[in-house]
């Protein structure tokens, strides 16, 4: 089955995320594998919005580390300790973190020096356990806002309802 990857860049954010959510639900219909879903969502978000880096860091080592998972973009950091950097902070707090200027974030971990802003969203499974964080990097400052948070949290809610 060949699927289109819609270009969402020209749409208002709210509409773009509504279309993304509909597309994710359609493409992942009947799928329960979290890795397949992570790969698919990474591709749809990355190509739909044109971000610098888009992907998941999976929770490993009894919740002490994050390990790079399916992603799109240049090489990512392979492992991040929970509590370190933007991704580790989001994992530790289990809350979305929006950073307008990564250079001003204490302890920011630079994987790609072109990154200027970032949003990291926690991902929970059907039991409510943290299984990953979803990380988006942009080469533009202040690229992410509350609308991105709401849209991404909605899309990533797929894992809480459909993931093995």
C-alpha cells in the first residue's frame, strides 16, 4: 500500500494537526506495534512540516535512559540520560517542554548545531507508562508554540489507545 505524505506547511497549525491526526489514524488503522507507529509518525511529521529533526527517544534501562528510536533527519544523539537536556527533562517531568532558544536552555545537548528551537512531548502507552519522548528540532528560533503542543499531544495519544 503506497501512502501519500501530505505537505502541511502552508496550512494554519490547527488545521495542519487535524489533517495529520486523521492521516495517522488512517495509516495506522489495525497497527499495534509501537516501533512501526514511531517510524510512521516520524516520517509524516518530518515531511509534513519540514522540521530539521523529527523522532523518538525510547525509554530504556529501567527508565534511566532514552535511546534514539525511529527518526528522520541527520544523526541524533544515541543515548540521553533521563533528566539531562531537553529530552531528558521532558522524560523526567513527563510533560511537554517547548524551548524557543536551545542555546539558552541550561544543559542543552547539541546533536545538530543548526538546531535553534525544540519541542519534546512525552509518549505514554495504554497503561499510562512513559515509553518514549517525541523530539522536534527546528533551524528557526521560537518555531514551536502551544498549538504545536496541543496538536502533537493529540497525535501521540495514539500510543495511549492503540499501542501494545
